[in-house]
C-alpha cells in the first residue's frame, strides 16, 4: 500500500492551497520509469493498472495524501511577480525512501486557485520532453528532478497553434522549494512563515544545520554552493535552461522545470533557444552570472530572519554571495579537468596551467563553432594517439595543434574522458522529431532516443545517428517554447 507524508503542508500551510486534479476521460500510460519506481518502493504492476493510473493522475487519494498547490513568487526575466505558484501542478505528498523524503508532484493536473486564468493542463509533447530531458540529465550525473511517468488524459488541450493531446507528468524531487518560495513569504511580510520555511528546508537538505547559531545563514551558504556546482555541470555539457527565473531555482540544487531548454550544437556562449528570451537574458554563457543574481534575490528574502538589524544581516550574507564565483570557478575547472582527462597535481598540472588550458580551448571552440558534444568524444581519440579522430576546420588547424601539444603533456586519460563526456545527449533535431511523432501516437522514436540518452557514455550498435549533430538548416531556425 502506498503511503504519503505531508510534512510540507503541515510545516508551512500558509504557502499552500488545497488542490484537486482534473478528471481524465480516457487515461493511458505513455511511459513509466520502472527503475525509479522500484527505487521509490512503488509497485510497478500496480502503477500499470487502472487503479495505478488513477493514483498517478492524482484522482485516487492514498493514505497521507493532502494534495496542494504550492505558493511562490519570482523574478521573471528580471521583473518581479509577487503571486505565482502551481497554476497547473500539485504536490501529492512526500514518499519516505532510504535517502529521505521525496516529493511526488504532478504537472498538467488541472487548474488550481493559483492558475491566473490558465487552463491548468499540459500537452503530451512538453511532458514527454521534460521526462526525457530530466532523465538524460540524471544519467549524466547532473542533479535534477526525476520523471516517474507520463499519462495521457484522453482530452485535447487548446494552444495558440491548435489542439494537442493532453497529458500529466509525474515527477519526483528532493523538494520543490524555490528561491521564489522564500520571496513570497518575505513579500507578504510573513516572518514567522519565513522562519518555518527555513527550518523545513534545512531539515530536508541540511539537517545538521537546523540547530546552528544562525540557520538562515547556513541555508544560504548551502544553496550558493549547490547552485554553483549545478551551473558548472550545466555549462560542462552545453545545457541551456532557457528560463532561469527565481521561481525556477531550487534550494535543493536540482534542475527544475524543463521548458524552453536545449543543448548546444555548435559552441556559442551567446546561444539562446527560447522564443520568449528576446533580450538574451538567459543565454548559455550568461547562466553563471544569472544564478548569482538570483541568489542575491534569495539573500534579500532572508534578511529579516538573519538578524533584527538589516545592516548586520547584509554584512552576514554578502561575503557568502561574493564567494559564489569562487565556488563556481572551482566547480567548473573540476568539470573541465575531468572532461579533458587530466588531474590537478598530476604530471605537473597546477591550477594556473589548467586555467590557461581551459581558457585557450574555449577560445578555439568559440572561434570554430565546432559541435560541442562531439568535440570531446573525438578528443579522447587524440589521447589514444590518433589526431585524425578530431575534426578541425582548416582556418583553426594550427591553433588547435598548438593546444593539443600543450594538453598532451599532461597525459590525458582517454578512458576517463569517455566515462565523463556524453556521446548521446537529447539532440534538438532528434527530440523535436520524436515529440512530433509521439503527439501523433507513435512513441517509437521517443523510446529509442530515451534509451540512448539514458546510456549517455556508451556507443549503440546501429545507433550512430544519435551522436550526429543536427543539419545546419535545422539549427539555424530552431526555437523552443514553454508549452503553456
């Protein structure tokens, strides 16, 4: 029997509103993450049954279930929105696992009190997109919400470009507490709630700090370091989130809300895929600095509960915020060292030499526009003694040869590189085609692509196309959309 806890609702009821899932006239399971279900202690056979589908849709309450929509605020593209929240989502409750509580959360489950005029529904394409992208990120070792299932509802969802089959995504997270959650409590002048929220977040993510002298300071330091490490991992695989609003930044340090995101083809720090990011605020290369901006907003929300004197509170949090670039640079260099198969302190490699190596490489990557993912897989061939494995444009060959000579002096480990650099990512052209087919009822391409990206480091016999860059004409016109 499934049992859910409701710690979040009990601890901060002021930040929730009761929610009820919308009926699904003809539910059908599209995809189920059986490995994750087992990890969560759920019965796969039950989840595939009619009763299991009702549970996954939020239509069959179980013991301990108190479904709610979560309140939060947020800076969206730099502008503050004081009242956001789960307009088409609901927290069913928390599952108790060997590694702690895990939120069970629905997306596309129907309108809530926080819908702000929206229909509360979601379409098959965007929900399958989040499923595949989040599972790809997990397979690459990047902290993320996980996808448990996507269930088609049997009804049509109306969008600007027409009607689409509806679906609900069932996702799992260490928590869904966002920077925007703290902003909401602060903006509504609920200091007591802000204290309770801080305690709840610490109990979930940093329990040893609950009894610290100043818990909000401990929480802030933890989130700064977690986000620095997360963004470094994004950058290392060419991931562009696309909508880094403060309501899309979690205190858990997990990637959340895969809307208009994408992966780089050719390396370009200015790359923007989102149709709504007209000012390039969330461009690939700008993500580290945007994260620090978001963390500054988090600090502002925490100020009243750090100390009664605002100047003292600012003095306590400012050094932590200013240390974000130090944490990010350390994490990013560590990621790049692993991608290059080298190790600080080995073969004479010190931090200055590594920094020069990485900086020079990114200068080449930007100048040449080579495919980011393919480049690092080809580079391991060079580490094995075959320079012909690396595709280099004629205008940059001399520059690349000089860089290779410098890199090879540090004896890169080709096997370690292949275990770090993905061969398979959710290539934009493949994902786009798979989702179009899935909306028409054919999941063959989706399932094949899912199999590739959840085995990101291993070649697939007969699956060479999964590692091929997109055609230039596709890349030139590709845009992503929020799916709302």
